[in-house]
């Protein structure tokens, strides 16, 4: 293994760290904003379940990222480096502005941008891209529907209970729903970096067939868990309070709806955005009481950031690829 490959793997793990840092808000925003856990306890809770996710999920998402977005035959060190650079820079930009965008789609955009500069549009795998793009819309809608469904069910079941009792029950319930969501987050998101590293190892003939070595699995989960521990508090504020004000029962329903969506997507090998999913679920739960409970202006700004993620991360990665070729 050459020095350049080691450095690119380290960059991939830095991206995974940034993924956990950026998307920590997804895992802890609701449980922090409802004051069920303090920020420090919440990130430790989320990081633990991010890490152990490899015990519960297969590696289908890693396979999609590694060979289902661009033709594995054109992948080389420059493409992997440019993809990671594009995704990481976009993550830092959106973290600075407090926008809960998708690290997953930033990475996919980076892969597409670098691959198109090297080999043109023919290097893209249409089936994988179409499936991923469809779930940009499906995952938040599904999260919204499930969030609304769980919310209506819970509100009906506890309609005759006093508010203090409901609050007491779901302050404990949120510990379960937050752990399930963090498990789904780790299971889907960490696999994206695994796919990138496996693609690099395969393209440089360090492995003779495409698979995910166990050391890659562990390294990616550790990097994401560490990123989650450090957290992204700018985005916590946006998701936890600016989209809709949440009570513990609302947080429970939002996290359960989003976790269910992530579990289904990961089982199907679809790299979805945990950000999109939890935002859709929070919006759905917030709208149960009244539509005005959701701050649609904030939601609209988030949606624009979603739309721009793939093209702008692709543009940054394309520029990074051209720079590496010049150097």
C-alpha cells in the first residue's frame, strides 16, 4: 500500500468524521431540543449506537456507493480524492451556514463530478443514480408520512391522559427512539465511506474482487462515532427548534418515523439522506396540530440546500479532479 493510497484512505475517514460531525444533529436534535438529554449525553448516546450499527446491518449500501454510482473500472486515486474533497468542502460550507444537507448526496455528487470530467456521462451507472435521486424525494415524504402516522396513533392512544403523564412516558420513550434512529444513521451513512474505500482498494488491485474488508467497516464506524461526539450544534438548532417546536412525544414520533425509513432503505441497499428523512419526519409531526406550527420558510431554505447539494458538490469535485491532473 503506497503513501498516496494511505493518505486517501485517511481523507475518506476524515470525510466520515465530518459526516458524523455534520449529521450528529440528525441523531440528537430532537432529544436535545425536548431536553430529554443534555447535549453531551445525547452525542455520547448517538455515537455509541452509530458505532454498533455494523452488528445489525448488511453492507448493501456500501456496494451501491462502491460500484453502483460510477463504473468501477474508471475509478482511480484521483477520482476518489476529488470525490472526497468535493463532499468534504460542501459539508463544511453547509455546516458553517447551519444547513442540514446530505453528506450522502454530497459524496454521490462528488463521485459523479469527478467521473464525468475523466470519462464523460457514459461512466455513470444510471440505475444506481436514478434509485438514489428518487429517494431524495421518497425518503423525506416517507419520513413525513410515518411521522404523521405514529403521531396520530400516539395522540389517540393517550388522548385521555394528563399532559404530565404523557411527557413523563415519552421522555423515557425518546431514549429508545433516539437509539433506533442513531442505529439507522450509522447503518446507512457509515457504509458510504466503506464503499469509497473498497472501490479504491479494488481499483489499485489491493483486493482481487469488490468486497468490504472488516478493518474498513470498523474504521468507518469509529470515524463516524468520533464525529458524532464532537457534534454540529449549529444544525441542531435548525432541526430541533426552527423547523417546529417539539415536545418529548413529538420527538419520539419523529425519530421512530425516521428510523423506520432508514431501516427499510438500508435493507434495500439505498443510500438515503438521514438529514432529509428526519427533517421530513419532524415536519410531519409538527404539522399534526396545525400547519402553522411548521416554519415553512426555514423548511424551504433547507429544501433549496438539498436541491443544490449534488450539482455543487459535483462542481467542486470536478475542479478538484482537474487540479489533481494538473499537479
